[in-house]
C-alpha cells in the first residue's frame, strides 16, 4: 500500500489546462495571470490589495521591510511555528523574541502577550512588529491583538500560511481588518497551491506600493522617466529583491482558488470523522471551531500522553509510519533550534510550546484523503493505543 501523506496537493484537469494555456501564451512571467490571481484572491479575502510572491517566506520578509523593521527593532512571534515566521526579522537585521502559546488552541497566547508587553514597556524594549501565526488554520484572537497593538504601538503581520479559506468573526482570514498585513503560503501541503508561492495582503495603499516595489529589485519604471530619458530607462531607488512569481504558477493558483470552499469543507468532514472515531482513545483532539473562528484545517494535530497507555510519542509515531501512514510533527519550537539557541534562548523559556511539541502528532489531513484511508488511520490508532 502506498504511504498516506500528512498533507498533499489536489490537482485536477482544469488546473492542468490553466497551466498549459499559459505555456501557449505570450507571457510565462509578469503577464496577465499574476494580476488576475491577485485580483481574485483580494476579492475572496475582502482585502484591498494582494501581491503574489515566490513564497510566503519572501512575503514575510517584504512585509517586514515595508514596515521599516531594521537593526534597532525587535519582532515577536509564536515559538509554535515554522522557522520562517521568525527568520523574516533576522533577514532585516532585527532581533527576535517569542510569546508562549495557549495550551488550548496552540496559538500565541494573548494573555501572555499582554503581560510580556507590560513588562517590555517598563524595560523600554517593546517590539516593533508582532507576527501572530494562525496555527493549523485557526485564527488567533485578532481583535484583542489589534487592541494591544494600539495600546503599545506595534505593527501586526498575520502569518496566515495555514489559514487561507478560514474565517474569523464571520469574515475571511486575510481581510486585514486587524493587521497591517496577512501572508498566505501556497506550498503544496497548504490549502491551495502554486507549487511554490505566497500572497501578501494589505488594506494600506502605501504599504502595498512598497511591497510591490521591493518584490522586483526596488527598481522604478514610469512614463515620466521613459518620456524624458528613453523607453529603456529605469532607476534603482532602494535595494529590493527578485521575489516575483510566474504566470504559470498564478494560473494554477487562480484555478485552485475556484475550489477552495470544497477543499476546506472536505477538511471539516475529515476532522469531524476523526473527532467521532477517536473520542474513546487516550489522546487529545484539536479545537478547530469556536464562536469566533472557523479553521481552514491545514493540520489535525493530536496529543498523546505518554504515561496513559505506556507508549511514547515516538513509539506511536513509528507504529503509524510502519502502517503506511505518513504522520509528521508540527512544530519543533523555533527557539530550540540551534541558530536560536546560539542567540541565548533556553528550552524552558517557552514551556507551553515545548510541552505541546513533546506530545504532538499531525495526522493526515488533506482534500484527497479518502474515507477508506482515514478508516485505516483510525483503526491503526486503536491497535496502537488500546
Ligand atoms: C509554510 C509556512 C511558511 C513558509 O511558507 P513558504 O511558502 O514555504 O515560504 C511560513 N510560515 C508558516 C507558519 C508556514 O507553515
């Protein structure tokens, strides 16, 4: 039997045709497909602007640059995330710090954030930017974070890599009502894909212009310059990057976006089946719905308590892999990575994130997962845990 993967893209004939159409067109990059996709995803998320980029990591970097993050500044994020949520600050020469997670939602804890801000204000080391990560697709409490941002004067970039297709207070995640920016990832394990890709969303015209400009080298081209000097002429104004995305990718992204409601609906069906069938087992299931939030369900992490059934997390993990189930673990707390340890972080600085990490296993969760495959996963968990 082939291995069931924890996350995987779903590509249909329409997706394939959309890419072929671009191959037969005049533009492979920087053509009409990029703008068409940007317009569609801005509309879908109800944000004013969308800028598609080569990946979410680049998107986070550009968002930090546009907010002016530099060597004197600090960015705070959750330790329970992929390293990119923190590394974007290091790219700008800034410092990084973390806020521990809420053991109920595994998202950055708003109460921990509030008390850390209070302390930081006394010590005159407030962050310039806070990056809440919508872990597993469930939005952080953005209204409260927004309130704190006004009180303490920091800017907000939502790392919404897991959350495209999710909702917060009845509106699409990414609408930027409570943040300066939101960033989506379009990597194949995420909700929709462009192969590699990301989207930066904002409602602020100035920030939009800045990100667009830095996405392509920091080079200025306009009618005034080409009229006065010549049509070939451009000026390098600031040091930017080549973080562009291709038309091939954006055609795929547009086609994927037309299916997103079905993608997320199926993830909820699968999560409900996990909930129903796993309730008698000694494990903790994730929360993916609340009065405020409707998760995009990028991940379905369970927590296994070692002493309850005499098997370690590692043993449960290995036993699932042996049965052809490609489970994974999200996330190794970022502050425990060697690079961050060298900056002085200690493992127990963020105990909730470490405690969560030692117990977590991400079960397979993606649109193409069949009921039969899921039954095999459920049956295997019974065999292993009971
Ligand atoms: C996947 C991911 C990223 C990085 O996305 P890329 O598109 O691969 O650069 C950043 N943050 C989180 C939380 C992610 O899961």
